[in-house]
C-alpha cells in the first residue's frame, strides 16, 4: 500500500538544524497537520512554528538538544 510506504520514512527529530525552510513549505506542513487525524478529534494537539532563535535554544535545552 502506497500510504504505508509513504509513512515509513517518519522519524523523531533529535536535534534542531540551522537550515531555513521556505515559507511555502512551512505552510504546506501546517496545512497537512491541520488535516491529520487525532483519534476522532478526541486528542487535540497544538503545533508551534518558532522562528525566534533564543526561544528555539531554550526549547532545545528542555528537550535534550545538545
């Protein structure tokens, strides 16, 4: 099944990158997230797109980003 093959590439991010992502790609990712299933809508979640370098550093310290 193509969907399963497409989902198999997923991985958990362990470190942040300095690489900048184009605004169009960020918007595409956010649009895809808003369409994703969340256990029949019973487990809502929030997504934050953080561009501020100082805040990213603070988040990294709290998430084992060395």
